[in-house]
């Protein structure tokens, strides 16, 4: 099957969050399936262009008509050892001359409308007719709309899957964006119109042949206003074509047997000694006492409200008063949370460490050295951190929402019949209750806790199963 994947970011070239991780792993997993030919389209950002490690060649260039604008598009190609061919869309005005973050400019809507149309133009110039185009989040939401409006002659048999990684970011633009930038036939305005404005994600949901999201539970949650951020009616009407596929993780990168960032390597059979060494080294690195009996509660996260940090702020002091434990937070984000954890660390210097930084090597050591991983997210489409933590034998305590519900079935008080500890309603007391159940197991039944760790490490969180699920859905929409 010929598959074209289109996204606004993809590791290792460019990454701002979980989408970048998925776009590194999913095309590679699809390419490993016999008979598939996979191409990946990304913008040619300045950070990629200036990196000498990528042996990129220019294939061609062409013009893209965007409203009244006629814009240059260069097509750059990179062949990868995993069989994926990566194409970068080059345009200095939109991507190549901006040194800052990849999102957040005032013309983001125009930039990614150009990228979406340029990807389809590139397919026609390459004479590559995919069976399926898989596009991701609002930045490529116009691909299914443009395809139906302008590319049916060339891509009449091509089907589209639109994947929602986070429904909170939808691509809102003013009403005049339809004529000024898109210049689509008027009959396509209703599919994009929402309250007199343009909602690009709404357009993709209505125009795509299939809509997917990144976990089974999140697909069901999107039917409800609490989770859908205003798109619940649109998604309810599209429920017949909405599916959930839980993400995997890169088990090659997140591997305690080979990870170069951790001080001791281990596997599911040798983790007791390996994790003890990693824990002692981590405690020393972050300035905590090297106490093997104090459970180390860890969190690697963007410090944002929807990550459940308000719950942790609410229970932190009570937890420290009532339990023998240590807390380690790694991440950056909203100023009020950065300030809270700095103050907490200053108040409890032997119990709390706040590492307000972005450090991938330290993140790996936190996964390996922690005993308990905290993930009380208000909502979580899929979540990768809980799977990373379990891969390193760190037991998760999570709010049972979205992908957290799908990947962390609850264990009982003996640590049996599940993979971690969960709480159902989003409030601090329920979160504290789940923490106390986990801490009780750690303190009173260390063998049961280790059995739970072993079970976590034995789980298959690779991309092989999700990739097969994507293929099943591709075959369905292709008949």
C-alpha cells in the first residue's frame, strides 16, 4: 500500500511535543510492514535547514497558488534506512527564515494552509498516487478539504485519514480567511464555518474519509463537551467514522538495557539492583538524600494546568506531612507552577527537588531512578510518559482518563491484576487516595510492589500493534 503521512513536526528533525514523537515512530512502523511504501511530508524549518547532519537533496520546485498569492515551494528529499522517504516543503518566507518556535506566529493559519496545499501539489509533481493520506492535527487539516475541492482528477482514488492528537488546538481563523487565503469554491464554506469563523479542524472532520484519535477512550470522550472544546456536536455527527488507536512508544530509545543516559542498565529480570543504582545516582544528582527506603515520586512534564498540577499542588504538603517519601519534578511551563515547586523545594530541601529545565538525559534518569510516576492529568488524549515510566519499571499513579485509562488498568491493594494505581474523579482527595494506596504497597509489601514493576516492564508498548491497527483502517477505507 502507498501511504503519505503529512504533519507539521516529526522527530528527530523537529519536535515540540508528542506529535513529533508519533511522527518519528508511526511512519517507520508502517514502513516495516511488507508491501508498504511510505513517504513523510514535513515543513523545511530553519532548524532542519541549518543542520548539517541531514543529507537533503533538492528534487524540484513549483508554485503554489494560495488565494491571490503565488508562492514558491521547493521539494527536498531525504532517504532513511528504515525505508521511509522524507520530503521537506521549502519556503523561506513561511518556514526557513524564522528562528523561533515552530508555532505561535500570527500567520500560522496561512503558513500551514500553504504547507497542506504544497504537499498535495508535490504528490502530483512526483506522480506519486497514495492509497491513503494520513494527516495530523489542525496544521494539516486542510489536506482533505483541498483534495476534495481541487485534486480529484489526479487523486480520485486516494482516501484520507485525519488524526486528532489534541482537540484543544483547532486552527481558528477569521471569516475572511476563506476568501483571502483559501479561495475555495463557496460550497466548501459550511464545512469550515463555525460561529462565523473558520475552524480548520472542523473542516477535516467533515471532509476526511476517516477520523482517528490517539486512544480508544479519548475517542469516546470526544463526544462530550467537557473534552471536545466546542467540537462535540461535529464529532458526534461524525461518530460513524471516528476510531481510537492507542499510541505506542519508541522502545529502542526508551530501553533500560541500552539507554546511554542512565548509570546502570537492567531488564525485567534484573531491575531490582539496576533501579536501586539509578535511584541512588539520581538522588545525588538532584540534591536529595540517598535514602533507598524513601519512595521517590517523580514527574516529567510540561508544567501546564491540564497536566493535573493543581491537584499535586493541593496535596503536596499533606503528602509530605503524612508519608515518608521524596518528590522530584522535571519540566518547565506556566510561571505559577514553576514558582510553587521552587518554593516547595526550598521549604523541604531534603524531601523535594524542582528541576525547572528541559533536559532529555535527565528525563531518562528520572524514569529509571523513580519508584512512582505521577500523571494526574485533567485530560490526556493518549499520554506517552506513563508508558515510558512503565518501560523503566516505575509504577504509574494516573487519573483514569483518555489513554491513561487504556494503558494503566488499575491494580488492587496487593499490586495484582493491573499495571498501576488510578483515580476516577478529578479531585485532590481522590488523587491522594491513589497515592496512599501505592505508597502502602511500597512500604508494607515490597515483594508485591516489585511484582507490579516486573509486570509493567513486560508490557509491549511498541508501535507494532498500533501500526497494524492503522493498516486495518486503511484497508477498510480503501475497500
